[in-house]
C-alpha cells in the first residue's frame, strides 16, 4: 500500500489501520517521518520533479492499494484568491494524485486487482464561504474518480472517494476558537477522530470492498445530510 501524507493526522491513522490489518505500507512525508509502522518516503508533493521521481519508483513497486491523503488547505474569499497559491493547492491536492494514479493504475490493471482511495472533503459536496479553491481541488478529485472507475472497473480495480467533514487534527487547530460553534452545526455534535476516517479507508482497501466502486463515502457525522438552515 502507498499512502501520501502518512506522517500526521488522517494519513497517520490510515497507515496505522492498514498496518494493523496486516498490510505492508509505504507513506510519503514532507516534514519528517513518524514513529511507528510504515516505511517513510520523503517527497514534497508541491514539487513536480519530486512527484515525477516518486511516480517512476512507484510504478515498479507492485502496490495493490493507493491512498491519496496529502492535502493543502487554503482559506480565502474568491475575490481575494492568489493564483500562485491556488495553483500550489491544485498541485498537491489534484495534480500529484493524477500523476501517481497514472503510474500505479497500469500495473494494477495488469495484475487484475487494485484499490484506489481518494481522501477528499465534504467541501466538494457543498459550498462554504472562503473555501472556493480548496473545495475546487477536492471536487476535481471527485470528478476524476468517477471517470477513472469507467476505465478500470472491468479490470479488477476499484476507485472510491472519502469525504471527511471536520476532523480533530492539526489542520483544524487554527480554528480552535470556533470549535464549539462548528460542532453545534454537526448532527453528531462533535468532530470526527482520525481513526474513524482511517477505518473507512481501510474498508475500501479491503477484499470485502471488491464490489464497492465509484462510491462517495461521507465521514462527517451527518453534516452533508443536514440543511444549512434549520428551524
């Protein structure tokens, strides 16, 4: 298995869940490897040359599963978007993913088996103020997945999309002052734990999910099922 962004947060939880299930796991990191399971591969997904080198190495590694978890946040009103920053977000969240899938999908289809899981966001399913570029990058991944399924499903490969809501990770640490207000709007009344998202990813990578293909699985405590305006 190959997991991008596997040193922290959701990615780390996915690596741990896969290791517990008996899989050998490699994961990419940018800021430093993590203690515990998995083989660490240094790669900055914002660097196209680094992604190219990783893709070339991954093509011959015989990976059965791939999880694109690495992501770059970007909160900015649409009228204030900086194009350079927006393109950096798209590189990490979308273009790096497409390059790695390109490298991995041919060996998977040749083997007649493979699993691809894209960790997206509920932001791709419903709009949110100040979230245009991040949401667009995650929506691009969703559209890509739906087309990819048409190309690989008959060859034994599945591709699915996880849509986490608010998850208790370092990525949301900057919103600590707003946490109570945000949790009040989530039907479950709390943020998700990273291991809950990881459990969903592990299922989609398992033999039991062999007929689950092209699915969008929200892990958001009911957030995407709720109307924005409540009485």
